[in-house]
C-alpha cells in the first residue's frame, strides 16, 4: 500500500528522535474529559430546569415538525440521563492523571461490570428484585424482560479500557455516549425531512441521524487526538465504523457493547497504519504496536 510520511514535532535532539504516533498525554486527556463532562452537566441542568412548554417552543423554533415534538422531547429526557456515561471516561482520565495504573482502573471496571450483570440477572429471575429494582422507571419496555442496555454499556466500556490505550478507549466511549445521542436526537427531530430513505436492520433509522453521529464522532476524535499528526485519517475510519455499528447492529448484539469495541479496533488499525509508515521494521499488526503504549 501507499504510505504517507508522518512527521511529529519533538523537542529531543535529532540523534535521539524516534518517529511515530504520539498519543495524548494523561493531563491532556484529564482536562479534555473534565471539559466534556462539564458541558454535559450544563446541558443536563438546562434540560431539567426548562419547563415542558418552553421545551416545546424551543423545538418548534429549531424547525422540528409539530408531529415530532412529543417524541423528540421524550428522547431528549432519555438521552440526557445517558450523559451519566461520561463519568466513565472522566473518572478513568482522572485516575490515570492521579498516578493509578490502567490495570488498576481495569480491575475496578470489571468489579462494577460483574456486579451490574449479577444485579440485572437477579432482576430478571427474582420477583422481589424485579419489583424493587431502582432503575425500573427508566427501563425501556423491551428491557423489562431482558438484560438492560446498562449491562452492555458497562461491558463494552470495560473491554475497551482493558484492551486498548486510554485515549482510544475514552474516544470510543465518547463515540457511544455523544455520537449515539446526536444520532437519536437529530433522527427523531429531522429524520426523513431531507432524505426519505430509511436505513438500519429494521429500516427505522434516518440518514440525518447517521450523518449527525458521524460528524459528532469525527469532531470528538479530532479533538481528543489533536496532538497527533494526520489524525483525521484514522478518526474518519473510527467515526465511520461507529456510525455503521449504530446503524446496523452487527451480529445482532447491543450497540452499547459493539460501538466501543469496533470503533476502538478501527482507531487502533488507523493509527497503526500511520505509525507503520515511519518505522524501518513495521509491526505485523496494530494491536502489537498498541501493546507498547
């Protein structure tokens, strides 16, 4: 294949310079995640303090058709709660900056994931737990008799954190939380208004929503990896894979699990391709390169 030359600014002397793709530093990731989480907090606060009547007026002012306002408002309320998912990359980044190892963070994730799965399985099989489960009010109708999306979310995040570099794992989780949120909100609000063709496994998803997710993921990826030269190439691949995963749910698996995993793999492959262009002895696979980060 054709390789593009990569040059990364480095303050080391020429004799000591080792070319390659430099991942974002822990302090940069921590500051970035704090800002993103703060933005999510402000958005959530704004949603909850705004009266229903005002929300409807805002929707109409933004051009949402009258028949879609009700569904859009319900989707906003549901997805606003999902912004709690930003706590995962935020806490992960802060722990790394505080000096804790990735392995330590991974162990915490596994404990929480196993606990969450255990509780959800008990909810499905024990009547007392099912009737008194604290998250019953926010469960979708179809989740009342099957594992909740939160289980798949925790497992997807845990696998990404365990097997991929922090920057890649955090980015893939942002793709899931914010990218999926943008697809849902734009799809509910404007889906079918511009392009009438429906997409997805069941033909219920819109082009507008998918475009919104891709653009959101691309912006997130480029800002997370802002210090990496030629970042736009692997980020495009990662954003595209995340969008397709949300759209078609490959293997019939919940996208809360597959988006972090598949987008992490896509980003890994993309950055490894850039990295290989400047190595005398290219690594045989992207995961081998990332194992050294």
